[in-house]
C-alpha cells in the first residue's frame, strides 16, 4: 500500500505540471469554437476494439464534431485489468488523457490519483446532474464534495424467478419473496436434486464466479438498509453486512440451494435459461426464438426487488470524466455531452449490457424492448452501488476472496468484515 502511495505522489506531481499549462474554462454548455484546433486523447475502458466498438465511438466523435469540427480525436481502448497501469504511466510521463471513461468505482481513486479533475470548477454541479439522472447516481460521482464525473450508462443486476418453478414447488407464482428470510426459504423449496443428491434445478443462482460475490453482497446488505461505503467511509462491517454475508454462506454451504461459483458454459444467468428457479440476472433478455433467444421463457420470468428494510436494486455503470491538466476543457465537456447523448447511451448499453441512465429514457423503444430492461430502468432510483473512497480499487481486489472464505465456511463474517474495513481505511 505504501509503495502504491509513493508512486501516486510522483503521478500527482506530473499531473500538476500538466495543470499549470491547461486552458481552463467555466462554460458547462461547451457550445464549441468551430475554429479551434488541436487533438484530444480519449481513454475508454472495456470497450471492444472490433468493428462494433469502433462504430459506436465513431458516432460519439461525430456528435462531438458538431461543436468542434477541427479538433482531432484519438481513442485508446483498454481492458479494466490494464486501466490503472495505463493511467499511471500516462501521468508519470506528463501525457495524461483528456477524457477518461471507466466504471463507477473508479471515480474516487482516479480523482485521488490526480488523473481526473473537478467538473464543479467547470460548471457541472450536483444540481446539474440531478436534472438528468436519479439522485442515487450523484454521490458516486463526487470526491471531496466536488463532481468529478458524469454517469453514462447503468448496469443493474436484477432479481428474477420462474413462475412455473414456483408453481411446481407449491409457492404462489404471483408472490415474490419480500425479505432475505423469505428468499432463503423459497430457494430451499425450489432446489431439485436427483437420486444421487446432485442438483438438477438450482434454487437460487448468484450468477457469480469464484471471488466475485461482491455485488450480490452489496445488494443483500442494501436490502437490510446499509451501504458498502458512506461518503467514502466503509460502512459494510456492521450487523447488516454481517447478516448479508452470513445469509450467502447459509444458502451456499448450509442449504446448498446454490452451487458456489458455478456458471454455465455461456456464463449466462441460470434463471433465464431455466437451470435455476430464481436468481440474479442482467438488465437485458432476448425474447426472440433465434440463437441466444429464450422465446416463451420470457413470459415465465418475473422480476422483483427485495424489500427488507429498504427496496433496492444493485447498479453498476459507466462514467466519463475530464483528465487533469487537459488544455481543452471546453472541448472535453463537449465530449462528455456526446457520451451522454440519448442515442449514444443506447449504443453503449448494448455493448455494456446496461440501460441508459437518463431519467427521460424510460419510454424509449430500447428500454421498452424487453421486460428485463424495462424493470431495471424503472428501478434505477433504488440503486445501491459498489464504490467508495480513494483506496477502493486496492480494497476491491482483496474483498472478493475474503468474502469467499466466509461463504465456504472457512472464516466468520464479523472478523472478516472488520479486517476488510481496516484495509479500506488504508
């Protein structure tokens, strides 16, 4: 951790050197100087470098060029595994990116690193964001009480169950579980095993490979009324977090209504394929009868939220931010606006398997095209997120494996979460 902080100090110094020659602006509208020239560099995480990704980015650039037709745009697509190194190297070399698009959890770490700059100083405020997105999306965009990024696309994980499976298990197909206790009870009744005891129908699918139960933990804890982080401080180690993690352990290792780390070969949500009676799923389902479609199975699925102490929907997502030290902040703002264009939000949603984040997108053909998207979008205002603080990326790498130790019965929830809290505090 200390080694990382030492390198960060060097990177920040480089970023500050860049900032000294930046051309600052306070124009949030970024209407554009059609005669301005130059080149802006845009770093986009987890964007396919194939024809699909290039086509979508080309559309973003086309929108940008309506305001700044003479400014060239250079793109750099990188997987998340390489993003931190890519940014750190660019800062150390004094050649930071002008615009960066990444995941929600990257905002505070990148701001603390000195890789992105305050948008509040450029005229983008919390009130600005609230005009277009739900309030729950605002806090993840903040660092030291300033806005540092804008949301582009939401990536919810919804809960769903099979009506026919409920009926076969003697459960009311019109009554979704409302609490975590009800969820556990229903999952046990929905689990089907053959004569040898092997599961032939999973009761509840967490849709998580090994060491990746973080988001599901956040969703369960959120239903109990707590958040992973609050204003950058870890708040997951309390009784709500302990109860949520213990429940996942009970379902996986005691009830065995869910198989630890299991995914099918296509890595699709088991509830959408009929392999599970209930579980987490993505915000898109193909109801067609062609390859990849589930046909009439769509009519069998019911989407729901848990409502223990608070009704929640887990939400991840993509953001866009302006690099520290950029000389083209007006143009950068125009690029952020291009990323947020309603048509672009839909295009990126297809790539990210998400839904548009704009509040006005609810009646769009894209959102209404399938029941999963419609449900996911309608519940964005209930979002709980996985993010928090400058050390979040380092903490997250340790978080998943540590949760696994509890899930598999190798450690207890309370001391594990308390130890993770110390890691998160730095």
